[in-house]
């Protein structure tokens, strides 16, 4: 069970799945927007494109995309981040060793200059 938990929470599995879901949903938005734009072409091209209204389909795709993105964020990403932090807490942002050494040298130089 630990191996599966590590696979799901440490890997990029959830990030990839969320990216795929959002990309597929956004593809619908782009497709309907393109259809709507092409429906605005001059009347000479009416026989090429159907006479239906594309703007409604575009707005429907945009609303569906926003709703899907919100659902994915609040019901997949947020719980995933909380579980990841619970099982694999991030390391404290400590001062790197070389910076700590430089700060120590600086402090020693200040104390030596104070004595002289």
C-alpha cells in the first residue's frame, strides 16, 4: 500500500491527469470558438457552413470549461495537495550551507574589526 501511496502522491500522476482534463475541455472551447468565427464569414460562404448559431455553442463550451476547471480544482487538486502535504511534508526552507558559512565569516570579520 505504501508503494501505491508513493506512486500517487509523489509522482506527477495527478498533475498530468488534471492537465489532460483541462486540455480536453479547452479543446471544446477552441473548436466552438472557431466554428462561431467561421459562421461570421460573408454570405457567399453560407453553403459551406451550416446556418445554425455558433455563439451559443461557444458560450456553452466556455461555461462548461469554467465549471469543469472549478470542480477539478476544488475536488481533485485541493484534496491532493492537502494529502501530499500530510504524507510528504515539505522540507523547511533552511539557509543553504554555503550561505550560512559566508554569514559566519561575515560575523567573524565584524567582531575582529570591532576589536581593532
